[in-house]
C-alpha cells in the first residue's frame, strides 16, 4: 500500500476532498516523524509501538571477502505490534 492508496481510503471513508485527505495524511506522517526525531516513543493503542533504538559500533564481516570491518553506530526504527494487532492478523478476533 502506498501513501496515495492511504489518501484514497481516507477520502472514501470520510468524504473529505482528495486535497483534504492528502493534507490529513501528510500532517499525521509529519507529526510521527517529528516525534521520532525527538527520540520519543510512539504508542498507538491496538496497533503497536514505534521506537528509535541506538546501535553501538560493532565488529562485522564482509560477506563477500570475509574481511572483518567495523559497523558504524546508527539509529534504527523498530516496530513492535500490539497483541490485538497480532490476534487480528492471525484471525483470532
């Protein structure tokens, strides 16, 4: 599903114009980005949690050459689905 698909679904379900639907989706995504950039956790009840985790520098290995190398520190976005979402996906609801 793409952002355009989400805008279309919002348009169909709410009756907003396509422009209003697009602005609403963009606004929500901007808010989520800002919150994550600030290092805060996003918890959407019944859906799951988005968290930024910091990975430390660590040793790795180049899979082609087998040569050891250093993997730089970085931040990664993780998502953990709620039990309700897991149950829904697995047909338990």
